[in-house]
């Protein structure tokens, strides 16, 4: 029941992407994020582009690699999503 009510208020995959980024020990790749939320890579990249436009994440380029990092705003949003999920 808790999971069902959470999904009513939030789209599960994007919300969990932010929470997973917040809880990641290291910087994360889009491909590993896709695996963690059970989503296709292309779908994750589309969502991440929208999150970047909303100033929730930043891409950090290291050579050929693109790593993900939450912005301050993204971290705050992720904390609120996690708190709401825990309340339900």
C-alpha cells in the first residue's frame, strides 16, 4: 500500500533516480543509474536532460566519461522525496 500511494503522487522512476543519486557513494554514470531504477538507458538520459534543465543535476565530463552529480537544489528535492516516501 505504501508504494502504491507514493506512485500516485510521484512518477516512480524519476523520483527514485534523484534519491539514488543522493544516496550514491561516488559519482554515478547514466548507465548504472538506469540499472538501479530498472529503466532503459535512453529513457534515463531523456529524464536526466529535463532534470538538468531544472537545475537538479549536472554532468561532469572526465575524458570520454560523463558523470552525474546532484546540484544543491537537486539534493534538497531528493531529500524531500525520500522524506515523503518514508512518511507514507
